[in-house]
C-alpha cells in the first residue's frame, strides 16, 4: 500500500509540474466555464420567465449553475487522459509501464489531478454565480454536495477517458470519439433544460445519462428547498454503479493493452 501511495503521489506531482509549465493554458482552463456561465445565462435568461414552474426558479442563471458545473467536470474528465495519450505516442508511457509501477497508481494519479482542477473550476463558477446574484440555497452544505457529486461524476468519466486512450490507436481517433460523445451527452441531459420540457422519448434517454443524475443532485443544492430523498438516492446509486462499470472497463483495458 505504501508503494501505491508513493507512486500515486509521484505521478500526481508530475501532472501538476506539467501544468505549471503551461501557465497560460492553466489560466484559460480555469476561467473558461465562467464564459459559459455568462453566455448561457444571458442567451437563455428569458426562458425561465416564460416557464418558471417548469424550471423551479425565476432565474435561469440559478437553474443552469449546477448544469454548467456538471458539464465543466464532464468536459475535464473526458479530456482527462489526453496527457497519457501523448505520453503513449512519444514513448514515455511504454518506459513508465516497463517499471514495476502499479497500473492502479497511474489511473488514480490522473483522477486526483483532474478532480483537483475540476473542483477549483467549480468553486470559481459558484463565486462568479454569487456575484451575478445566485444564492446557494443550501449554503455551505449545498457547496459540499456539489463538490462531492462532482467528484463522483469526474471519477467515472475520467476512467472512461483512460480506457479510450488504450482502445484507440492514436490521438485522431481519440479526439473524434470524445467529440462524438460530448455534445450528445450534454444535449440529452437536464443540464440546460428541465426534464419536463423535453419530449417523452428524450426524457427516457436523459434518465440513462449519468450527467442527468449528477445535475439532479447538484441543482437542488443551488436552488434550495426540500431535497427528495428517493430521487437523490436513485441518482446517487446510478452514479456509483456507472463508476463501478467504468472502473472495471478501465482496469481490464489497461491490463490487456499493456500485457
């Protein structure tokens, strides 16, 4: 166990040092979601005025804050394994895997880095939303719920990203696959629109989408009011099962491709 912790720590430090060397990209990455928050809030701000009951609030900005946080984390997670992809293409990953290093440490280190970066973005979004007039209904408890759910969402999709790095032969196929997944996952979720506003067939598709369940847990934390324990339990269970499946997929894929 001590070797696993040391390996994970060393690899995580490598990701951090690599990011520090790209200061401009770090700043742009941290603040990009704030642009989404402002654009979506202003573009669709009148919608909640038309159907406030469907959205559960008069403020579309408050409604979509949880959705923007969830989508930001999804974006980070799906792109989370890109450094591994380039490490594989330049040969460094092969050298790394030739050592007695635990494969699990490789996966965990990448997850820890992506989670840390995503949580910083989530906090920045919440601060920006607060300055724009959005109050977190459940206060600090709501913030804790958002960050916890964000970590769950990040875990599953980071694992999927790692699996795709080893499944596809090069970066062109990887980025094509990520681009193919990203937009449908966003548009078939409740991140920007409530389930009640969707056609019935799309509601069923949305219920199979992990992003929907993450938003279903984050949004009440922002809007306040009572939290439905049964609905929250179903969404939490769905994310846990999804993460377990992605963990099995990632471990089996990495082992098969590196043996």
